[in-house]
C-alpha cells in the first residue's frame, strides 16, 4: 500500500488534480459543489490505515442543480468512467461493490473506471440522511428524531467547492440544536443519570459484581454523552464515541476519572471515581450559566449507603428554563432518539421513531 493519507486529504487531491480539470475541460459552464460529507470514518477524521479495506478511498460528492443533474448527470458519469486516471497518489480510483453496497478499491483493469464520485442534488442527499427536507422550517421533532451521528455526518467532513452556494448555509443551519431543544436534551441526559445512579452500588451490595460493572459502564457512557451536549458537540455513534470524547475540552480532566471508574475492582472504589466525575460534570453545568448554581457535591442516596449527585435536581432546573411551547409539549423526559434507542437497525426507521413525539 502507498503511504497513508487521511481520507479527507486524499479526496481533496482527487478533486483538485483529477475531477476538477476534467469538469473544466468538458463542462466549463457547469455550476456545482464538491464535498466529502456523509457516512465514513474519514469524514469524522478518525480513519487509519485499517480503514482502507472498505468504504474508503478517493471518493467525492459532486452536487449539481436539479436541472443539471437530470440533463448532465449520466454524461458526467460516463466522462469520468472514461477519463479518470486509474490511481491518485498510489490509490486506485476503481472500486468494486458488494450487493450490500460495501465498496473497496481494486486495481483498474484497463476498462472504464468504476469511480467513487457520487452525482447528487443537495436537497435529495440531505433529505436521505435526515428523513426530512431541511431547506424549509425545522420543527423540534425534526431535530430530535434524527440520530446525532446523522447530523454530525452532514456538518463534519469538508467542502472543496460550493459553486451552488447551498452547502455552506445548510451546514451552518445544522451546526447544532436550537437553544430550547438543547435544554430539552440536557435535561433528558441528566434524567438518564438520575434513574440509574444508585444502581451501581446496590448491585455491588448484593454481590452482583458483573451487574455493578455494567451499570457503571452505562453511567460512564451517559456522562460522556452529557458532556458532548454541554459542549454543544454532536456525539458520534459508539465506535468513535471515545475518540471524539478525547477531543472535548473536559476530556483531559474527566477522561482519566472515567477510566478509573471502569477499571475499579469493587463497588465502593467505583463509587469514589463516579462521584468525582459527577462533581466535575455538575461544575460544568454551573459554568453554563443556564440555571441558578446548584450544589456540585455528591450526597447520600436517602438512608442507603450510596453516594449520588441526585440528577433530578438538574433536570428540574433545566426544564424550568425552556420557553418554547413546542418544546415544552414534548414527552417530558424522552430526549433525542439516541437517548431512548440505540439499536442501529431501529434508527433506520426514523418515521416510526419520530412518531413517539407526536
């Protein structure tokens, strides 16, 4: 294999050195946009040499206007098949595709290039990822009914050329949730912690070490996701959650504490580290200035020998700040789709998931 190049860089070189010159030569008056966004570890910047084995390579999204897509789409595709170079910086521009849609690079055999340039329209592509048209007004349920990974995939990556002038404003619009939707998600994140914060110790108390570790891991995940929300960053799906968390402002302080909580050999030790994590996240909440300051200290769980942050204090205080009637009418503690379902297959049925809000 050639020297590894991050996917976004490779795609930019593919566009600049191969695709753009062909468009200038054959379609000099074409108005288009070129980008690498959507699904893929390369879009998030987490690709490594291991990523090159599938769904990776010199790939590009070429967005055309509605009329030009109908008129020139097939013609541009045919031109690229005939005239693209067989490789760029040592990487093949020729792909094979499985019946399931997985692609991988293979050497070009001298015939037409089965290239990785997708010819699209902006509206259709964004609608396929979001399951609604974001060009018009967006409701609260539109925001909440889409996995954060989908929103991240549209706002991450790189735009190499925006001749249509549509990608930049749409990506700005989707950059993060509206204020009251954000508050709703924050409250739901604290609610998840409130519901299970005493269970880790209770499992350990009855000798269920496996259960105690499992609850601790769930609480760590929920704290991590809450930190993404606090820092107004979309959280990726599970494979890259830890890698993306390491890029948060809070990670240098909080990451080692969460790691110690997961590595602890007893529930009291686990409780010590989780308590430290709770207090730091509670201090982060106070730093947001969205409610009156709340005590960031843990305290006993009623008369039981467990120490918790009493997450419902934060839920109530945050929900009291929501002004939008639309958001206040949502199911009280449901949160976004990622907060109540984490099945990859279930998240493909966005219409049905969105229906729970209505």
